[in-house]
C-alpha cells in the first residue's frame, strides 16, 4: 500500500471517528458537545452559556473545571442569568465580588459524575427528594416534576434540567433554566 493510500485511509478514519465523540451527546447552544473535551472546552462553544463562561472566568474557576474531576455541573443558560434582578450579573463579575460569585458558581457543581439515571434512582430511593451536596457547600434538593429533574436551592428557587447527560471528559453537564443561589 502506498503512503498516499495509507494517509487517505487515516484521514477517512479520523473524519468518521471525530464526529462520533459528539454522536452520543445532545447539541447545546447550537454546538456539538464532545465527550473527549472537558467542561470548559465544551461550554465555550455553547451560545447559550456565554454568561456562565464569563462568570467562570471572572471567578477564576477555569483551571478547576478543566481539571480531572469528575464533576457534575448544573449549567444555567444565559436566559437563566437574565431572570436575576437587573444588574446582578454585572455586579457579581466585578473583582471585589469574586468570593460571592465563586460561592454561587460552586453551588452548581458536584464532585461526582452523576448522570440523570443515577440522580433519578437517588430521588426514588429517597422517596421523592434527594439532597445534593455541592462543592460550594450548598445542599440542593433534587426532585422529579413530571419526567424532568428539578433542583431547589437553599432560598427556595427551582431550576429544571432542560438538557441532561451531556458527557464530558471530566464529568457531565446538565443544562438548567434558573440560577441556583446559596442561602448566604
């Protein structure tokens, strides 16, 4: 076999294999999500998560969420952040508010790779509500509402998982429709 044919065969194999990483993942924000990329590498491509990405950068969490993990991230969309009172996001991303922003963001992260099937089982095993301890020290209450998983934060706010099980190389993302807030 000539080098030309060998290179063509390799190129053809790569062309078929590369998209396969995204075939088992849903699209998020109009972008394919690749299971061989980490949480940050995928999130930056979602047009629905530009506010979250900016907040992660402002909080200095890029290296953490690019790390080994495993992490489960409940990822609020831009429209979730838009539900907050006017000026909240702009205030939170200021350097003097980094600690508050970090607390809020880490209340969206669990130190585990929790797919929706596992979360659903924990909810069922706990008779309808499962406490979820986050990296930020918050305790969220996971429940089922119809066929969707919902999370209630410490202030009583409820977020619904709108896209579940977006596999990452260092965990999983579940897209949510509201920002989860800590008690303090």
